[in-house]
């Protein structure tokens, strides 16, 4: 027998939470009042026998103390505070104070039992005991019947984290969530069983959870049958159903599965198809879904009522004062007598599929009328004609008030705020808001899919609105680590890119976490080498040079050294060095619009050869200098995600020019080859046998084109090495490049990319000719490991690397490409999409060979994975339809690995 009397005790019932993922719950306490009312005459003997404390029903006491007992991990005083009790307060036994304390503790959702006892009563003071038992906590959760790659996502979605309070509600909501999730994917017979067991290894009051998932078979649609349709065939109506499809062997890209919500959307799409063709009264009379237990599939029967065909009548605008009827009519684009199209009418008023669409609502929204409201109302229907009124409530002009940004844990506020186009006090513009979201996404520091502008304090009376941009930081630095075997053995590459660097904190030791970050600058370091070459490069860019305007400053410096490599090994007495540097600025323009950027750059390369005679260069000892100015203009409105743009385009036109040295250096390059200085002589210091076998060529004597002794320098052959050293002492050329890149959303998440490129390398002086540098090499994966001659490598999949250009590279190329892209996931940790491509291109040595319609064609498919820490990775499988030069059969299948290439 317990020595103290029980006042209240009971059990805890579970109540369903408001939020399925945040499973706090309320414990409803059934309170049993055990009131020992003893007659005064027998109270004393009972007290003596059982040592109990007597009290009077409904008596008020002062609370002297509360002792907390039971299975708990919380501090005793914390529990008392949660109960709302404190020493010295008046409590009535039994009364509201004890009842309220139990309710408060129950609402915490932490305890399975809550009991109050009286330990002692002395005069007007009372000592209570609070006995509680905590609910068990989750120590481990396991899933069976689920793919390993899905487990982490399910744990995150259900909130089954370590330390979670385990109760009936958690078990029930987890079971329902998992079942519903798989039912949405077409597994209608999914069953989930959840088992909990004590985990003694994790400590007292901990349990393990085992979630057993039996998906069953996916329910597919065997047949869709329409009745009552005369204007459209079954095939056309089925085509309008984008999510619910019949199962067929040939169906690859859109699997057949039945999802109730998507099916209801498809019924609306069927009705909209009628409305888009004039049948305003079309409706689904009935739809029946029949499940076949034996076949484990279902059939759908849909009965249509088409109605008659209608036409637009008079369309009047009511309430418009800002824009004229004529202007709104042109934007509406619908005239009297046109076939009725309810879908088009809705889109021209407010296109919900395009946030930046050209519709009447956006016309008002982009000019400050945030509170405008536009509706199309049928005013009269006669015969087959419908009159409409477009009723417009313009409302007051709204202005941006407070603009704030949250979620940028690493990036400094000023880096984001300088990109914001929504300024406090300026007129509200939806277009500006959408553009700001794009600009933030283009920074590359945040998850572009998670950027969310929230409207706060929308006040129509004051005409103001606050905007809060919610951001999610993502890793902005990248590491490139590669290794492989080339012609000269192992080649290793280490690259580091810090894309949100802070140069101003370079000497601030407190800013190193592990490096000073947050100012939006970019620093890249790349090291590459093997036993016969090494390359070191460093680059830096500042997007807001000076801090006041979007003027990007960039600079780079690199050094390369290559030794001669032959089958016998590396010859370090023969080397080739390149020192290069560049400085550039790019400014955002305002005309024609502020998507245009004008860029300038000056670059210099110094090529230094020491006894390096190869097929690449005609002179083995000497040097060449390449001082060039590059100017470019580009327009980029791709948005929002730079990894996977779904709309917009990018155009660029660049020209790279050296000085026309031949115009002012006083050298006649046409006559240069006839000068004695550039004639071939025996400079070996020893006799050389003549080719005809008749004696030797003595040191200093001339050599004719046949390898024999020449009597005069006019008869001697041209010393090509010396001649080319003079011709290419300072490189002289110009290079023009054009690129057009479009992104178009085809349907849903399916995006088409259209790409066209053109490049031309020219010269100023025909006698001087084309330089052996800066050439175009077409074909393959487009990756250039190291290039000692300034070449440009252009991707064309389905063919070996550089196989579509001559050995010396082309001076002209063009390329055309079509890609269909579909995203698998666009999460910040990893963005993955698949693609299919068609492309063609060609390279030419001169303009007389140029024919843009004769191309090397290919097709294939590929996969891209972008991870912030490693950049872009991918693989392509391409089939070349045309033969290589000298071959007679199509090139066939090629596999290409993509590392760090542009998107």
C-alpha cells in the first residue's frame, strides 16, 4: 500500500497533430479523484493503522513543495515550471490548479503517465508528489522493402530523427505518409507495417523502429475509353491527358500510372481542349475508374457532352483609365468573330504558366498596379455568339517599402543588395521582381530553385508592400582533381575555385572559415603536370569593380613549360615555355536594354622555344609574341537556374585583334623569302654530303631545294625556320566568333536547347598568311587538357577528339546543336538532368572550302551531374553518322566524359 493518498491519476490518450511532420500532440488526462472521506469517529484508528494523511474535500492549502518522481530525464524544477506550479501558491484539493497542471504537462506531448499524490499535510500547508513516465525516444529507424537511395529522403520527410518522441500518432502518420507517397507513384496496394522494440544499448526508455514497406505492383491504366465525342477522336483526347496514359510497349518517356489528383487535372485538360476550339459548354458527364483485381490494372470510361461551337462577339473594357481600349485590345489579341477560346482568353488576361508573360494582368502589375483585379465576364449569349466585358479594377499604385533578405549565412548582405532591382520607394513592378530572382540565382551562391520572394505587410490603403527574399546558401567553391594516362604517361590536375571569395579579408585571421568568403569575388588556382610538362595558372575576378557599378574586373596569369617527349623518353635539353597574362573589364549596358554586356580585354603570351623542333612549330629556336585586344558584346537573359535554364537565351559576338604590324613595321613579307638572310645554308660547322652524291656542302655554303650545293643565294632554298621566326615574331591576326544559345520549355519540365556557333580566323597581310596559333579544333568532348598553341577546342560528340579539323587546325568552323533536357533532381546538393542531342558541324582551312550545309552529323544521349564542390560532371554516348576524312564508313559510337565544361 502506498503511504500517501492519491488525488489524481490516469492514462494518456493520443490526439492527431495539426502538422503531420511536426508531431507534437496533446495528452488528454482522465483524472480519477480518490477522496477518502472518513468519519471523524474512526479517523484516528485508521490513521494509526495505515499511516495515512487525512484531508478535507475542496480544502484550500498553501503549496509547500512538489516532489517529482518516475522515469524522467528532465530537470525536476523544469517539470514543475511546465506544470505552472510554484511554492507558496494556494491550491484547492481537489480543484482547478491540479487539473490545469495535468493539462499543461499533457500538451507538451512528452509523457505517457501523469499522477499527483499527497505526501503530507501540516496545518494549512500541503506537500505533493508528481509521478510521471516519459514517452520513449527513437534511437534508430530502419526501412525494408525500399531502395537504399530512397531511405534518406523518407527519413527526412517523416521526421524520424534520433531522439524523436515515439507515440501512436507518430506511428500512424508515418504509416499513412509512406503509403500515400507510393500510391502517388502508382503503387495502389502499398502496405506499411511499423514495429517498435526497446533498445537497451541506447539507454533507458529508447526504442528502435522498423518500417516494413510492401509496395506491391504498380497499377497501370489498361484502357481509356471516351463516349459522346464527335468533334475530337479518342486519340486526340487521350493526347490532351498529359499525366494519365494507357500502357503500351512503345511508351518510354511517360509511364502509365494512375494518380487520382493528376487524373482530375487531365479531365480538366480534356474540357479545355474543347474550350480552346469553341465548345464552351463541353463537360465531362461521368467518369468511371474500374479496377481489375486479377490483372492488377484499371480501365477508365469517360462520357463527354460537347455542346455547340461558339464565337466571340463584342468585347468591351470597363474600368480602365490608365490604358486605352485600343491598347488593351491589341494585347488581348481577340477579335469579334474569332472562334471562342476560353483557354486563350484566360491566358491573355492572366497567364498563370508564365510569370513574365505578356498579358493584361502583367501589364498593370509591371507598372505599379499591384492591387489591380481583372476579370472576363460573359454579358450576353445569343445564337452561337458570346459578348464579353473585361472588368478592370485598377486600384492604387503600389510602391516597394521595406526590402529584406534572409538565409544568407556566408554571403555578405551588400553582395546581394547590390543585385536587387526592387528598391524601397520605387514603383512596384512584377517584372522587376522576377528579374531580381533571376539575378540572385545567377550569382551561383544560392540554390536557385529555393529562392522565394515573400510579400509582407501588403497595405492597399497606404499603397505599399514589403518584400522578403528567402535564400538557401549552397557550396560555391569547387575542387577539380583528375588523373589519367596520356601519350606521355600519367597526367594529374588539381584545380581550386573559390567563387565567393573576400579579398579585403585576406589578412583578417578571424575571417578564415577556412578561407575569407562572402564578397562575391572569384579566385581560381589550377596546377597540371606530367613527366614532360607543367602548367600553373591563377585568376581573379571582381564583379563590382569599385563597388558602385556592375563593372566586372578580371585578370589571369599562367606559366607553362614543356619538354620534348619521344619514344626514348623526355629530353630536357629541348623545351618550350609560355608566359601569359590578361586583364579585362565588362560593363552592363542600359541600351538597348540592361541584359547587354560590353567587354574588353588585353592579353599577352610569350612563346619561348629552345631547340624545340617538332611538327607543331617550323622554328625550334626563337620566340613569338601574341599581344591582342578582345572586344565582345553579349546578351544573357537565361533564367533562373544557370545550371538548368528553362527559358531565355544568350548571344555573344566577340572579336580578337592584334596590331597590323605589317602595315607599319616596314617589312615586305612577300619579298622576305628572296633575301639572302633567309636562304638555307650549312650552319652545322661540318661538311654535309650532297643529295646527288657528288661531294660535300661546306660550312657556310648555300643549299638548294634538292639538298645539293647552290652556287648563289638566289638558287638556295628558303630557310623555313628562320623565315617563320621572322614572320611570327609578333603574331598578326584577327578572330571573329559568334554564338547563339536558346532555351525553350516544351512541356512541363522538358526543355529544348538550340545552339549555333561560328568562328573565323583571318589575316591582314596575305604574304604573311595565317599564324599557326589560335586555330579551331573540332570534334570530341570539347575538353582541352593543355594547349601550347592557343588553340580552341570545340565539342562535337560522336567523333574522336580534334578529328574533324586538319592536323594544323581549321581557320573556320560552324556548329549547330539541338538538345532535349529533362531534370531528375534540382536539389542544392546535386543537380542531375538527362539529355538527348542532335548536332552537326564542320571545320575548314580556308573560305574557298566553306559550305555551312555540308556537316558531320551525330546524335546521342547523355547525363549531367552538377555538385557545388566538384562542378559539372557528365557522360555522353554519341553516334557519328558520317565517315572521318579518308574513311568510307560512318564513324559510329563514341563515349565522351564531360568534366567542368560549361552548361
